[in-house]
């Protein structure tokens, strides 16, 4: 069993963003990385490279691209050729490349809000319109869930060139069902909208929930879809910046790769070495242990909010290590993110960065030890209690 009770001192390196952006008195529960060491097989691969001592130019070779393709078949029975896979410096790079390749100042990107803040940056970075498709928020006692408004989805998505799907969803923790995915795809195909499916969180499944990559639903959907995958979230190696696009449709692939080549987004060699191991089966038992730990942390968070934070609402994420909390019914005036930073010395993520609907909400990262999670929640609870 992997030990997820101990977390290394991340302030040791001043380049660590999560633990250094705020003061030393602040507990960071914001940016989406975990406080754990990466699995030993990945660390060993990096050690082997270090011991070799040569840091010459490297590339995503056939063996690596085949490893990604094989992993898709092992996990989902999805047969893709290694030629359908291309590497880039992460997933933000991947969807930015897709936006540059397929969007125009007239037809841009459609996103379902609230959603990962970087999705909102594309419009300015690339100079294209953004079409927001808000989810419908549902409340049952103190539990939040989000659904799609299908009429709105069709009305809005057809204005875009690409639909950037986040599945599993950051920050809402949704895993979309096969039926929902098929319905989204049908609408996109009808209106000639390319689907870019960001599946970076697809390894972080809680409660043994199944996951269906959009492109596996049918050959027709596969032809319209660019799938983005990466080992970075699952194995806690986002700083190595290595991600992959899987594009079985040759025409889409050629357009994507032409843009990728124009931008010269070469992955640094440690990312390549780590990915090769991540896509083998060598880290599977570590991942089983991690998922168990994350389920326990998620349950702890949901129970804690229900018991000790009256008027606060929470999602029950089906995937990811990200919780989404609603403070709109509490006595907090203004941004709860600012409130907790000042009064609890806890840094969560500001809800508004995920879209206007995020006002009054925060995202909390529970990818840490139980002790740290409890410490953060205790501090937040105390600050809330002081308002009564
Ligand atoms: C949905 C989603 N996509 C992409 C990323 C970042 O990807 P990368 O670091 O590979 O660019 C994140 C990080 O939080 C994310 O949540």
C-alpha cells in the first residue's frame, strides 16, 4: 500500500508554485496538483535518465506513441494507430493548437461553464470568440449537482468551430455518461463542430466509476474528435509538461499537426521518459491506492461540510481531487476565496475564474493527506463560525 499520509515539504524548492505563491502562513488548497510523490516506477525512470547523464535532444519516438495507443486499447478497448498520436507540451498546449488550427475570428470555441480557467484564456490568446454554455445548477439539501440544458447546448454550440469538452469535468467532478456524450456528439456533428475532448482527469476515477472517452462511442464520433490525454494529473507529474493528442481522422490530424509543427512545442526529455512508464502498467497499483485515498478524502470533505458548515453546499465529485463549494447562502460578503485567504489563511481557488456562475463558490483541492485536508477545513470552519 502506498503511503498517502505523508507529504514532502514542497516549500523546499522556491520554484514550487502551489506552496510559494502565498505566504508561509497560508495553507494552499488551490492549483490542481497533489502533494504526493509520483509513483516509484516513474521516479526510477527519471533516475535512470539522470544517471545516464546525457540530456541531448529527444523526441516522442515510435515506442512512446505506441505505448499511448496501447494504453487506450487496454483501458477502453479503443484501437488507435501510433501514428494517430502526437506529443505536445501538455494539454493547454494541445487545445490551444486545436483552437489555432480550426477556429477563426468568426467561429471560435464553445465551453460548458463553470469550467477550467485556462479554457477561458483561449479567446484572448488566440483571438477567437468564446461561446459559454452554462450548466444548470441543482440543489438537494446541501448537495450540488449540475445538468446540461440541451436546447441551450444546441443553440450555442452551433456558433462555434470547436466544442472543448472537459471530461471528467474540472471543477465540477462530473463524468459524463455514454448517453450524454453521444447526444453532445450528435449535435456537434449535425452542426459541423469539431469536438476537442480534454480527458486529462480520466485516470482519477472515484468509486470505481467507469469512464468512456468520447471518441470510442462510434467510428463517426471518432472521426469528429480530437482527444487530449496526459499522465500529468493521474501520476502527479504536471511539472514535466507532456501530453498527447489522439486523432484517428487523418484530415483533422494533418491540420492539427501542421499547427503543432509551426509552434515547435517540443517536450523536454524527462516528460517523455516519465510518460513511457506512466502508460505502461507499472504504476497501476499505485493508482489503485491513490483512488482509494481520494475517495476517502472526498467522503471526508462532503461529510465535514454537511456536519460543520451549515448553509454551505458541495458537489460529490465522481472523479478528480477537486471539490466545488457554494457559499452563496452564508454570511460571507463578496468573494469567499478572499474571505478564506484573509480569515482562515487557506488558499482555495476563486470560483469566478471558472466563469461568472462561479461567483460565491470556490474550488478546493483534496489531493493531499487527510491531516492537511482536515487542517484546511478546520481553519475554514472557524472563520465561518466567527461570522455567526
Ligand atoms: C481540464 C484541464 N485541462 C488541462 C489542464 C492542464 O494541462 P497541462 O498542464 O498539461 O497543460 C488542467 C490542469 O488543471 C485541467 O484541469
